């Protein structure tokens, strides 16, 4: 279900949205797509930061495991 709303944009952004509307159908579709992509980007960034925090928290252990594995590899 879609809900009608009102937003205020700069003249420049409105011009860009109107130009893009030719490819997307109308202003609403352009803005909706832009918001979906923005939200998806923010969610990915949040997940990436949590992953990085977890990796950094366990870096010493992971590095020890890697060093141990490399120790057993045969040199050619």
C-alpha cells in the first residue's frame, strides 16, 4: 500500500529527479528507488561494521591459527 506524502527538495534535486523520471516513470518512482538503495546501503554498511568489529575482536586468535597452519605447510 502506498501513502501520499509531501517533501521539500532543492530546485537542483527536483530537476535531476524530473530528468530521471523519464526513465523510471514518474517522480515518486525515482524517489522511492533512491530511498530503497540508500536504505540498503546503510544496512550493508552496518553489517560490514559489525563484521569488522568481530574480526578485530578475534584478530589475535585468527592470526595465531593462520601462523600455525603456515608452519605445517611444506616448502617446495
